């Protein structure tokens, strides 16, 4: 079974803090994704990566950066957290080709106060 | 921008009833996936449909891909409380890894 793990299930941070969210997958997938999920807005793609050290902006990259130093690990960084970044953050991975089925981690519920 | 419209947005029914939820678009997709997400968890892949007109069954769940590959439906027979969750459809346009478009989902509640 594909397994995607995220470093924290729940996180509370203060405005202005630097926040790291980490994601690890064990299926040797090339593609990895970070989404945020908010009520009424659905899943929105923040960044994705199709290879080590490669990154591409998604639909809402502002206020975020990412790092992919190893194939299995994809990190999302909030350089200076703001209250409007309070959300559910979901990491996913998929194989390079085929139907691009995505496998998700359990999510991190981030609250910025 | 490709859009996937899911309907209904919310559905609450009694245990044992049947239901159908829909996923519609004006765009053609090379494949379409259905996910179920429980509260506080990540989405879990249920099925992928690839061929126009394709029907796949997963126990009491029946998934159909439209002939033109622009729409899909999920039918649940004799719904159980364990079916409660957010059902998401996602279509792939055949582009690169970022070509997956998600609908906003149908919130389904099955009351005992």
C-alpha cells in the first residue's frame, strides 16, 4: 500500500513564525503535491514537484515555498505565517505517468493565531 | 480553466436508501478519479475510470464514466453510516502532473 505521512496532524503557530510542514512517501513516486483545503473552496494546489530539486507553482503559491532535496520528501514552508493561512494542508504523491492517481497523507490542521 | 461541478453539494439520507452523486464538466478528461474523505483525514482513492462508458463496481458503489468522458456518476445502493464522508471527483486532462482538476465535493451524511 502507498503510504504518505505528514509530520504533524495538528499545529498551532503565531503570526510571523516560520512554519515547516513535512511530507514523506514510500512508493518511490516522482510527483509530489501540496494542497490546502478550505470550506467552500475545495482543494487548491499550492506547489508541486516532479523531480528532486524541481518545483512548480500551483494556483496559490503566494506566501509559501517548498523544498525537495530527496525524492521521498517534500516540505512546505510558510516564511511568515499569517492568520489567512489557517487551513488544512494536504500532501499527495503520484507516479510519473499513467492516470496520475494521487495518494494523500492524513493532513495537517494548521491554526495561525 | 477546466472546472468539475459536483452535485448535490450536500446530501443527508437515511440508512438503506439509494443515492447518486454527479460530477460534470464541459471539458474532456483522459481519466477521472473518485475519492472519499472522512473528517480530519486525507482523501482516499476509490476508483479510476478511463474509458468512455466504463462502469466499475466497488461493493455497493457503482461508478460510471460518461460516453464523452466529460462527466461521471457515483451510485450507492443501500447506503450505510460508514459511507458518510466527502466525495471528491478529480479529472486528468492528459497534460503533465499538475493536470488534475478537483471538484469541490459532495458532503454525504447517512443517518442510522
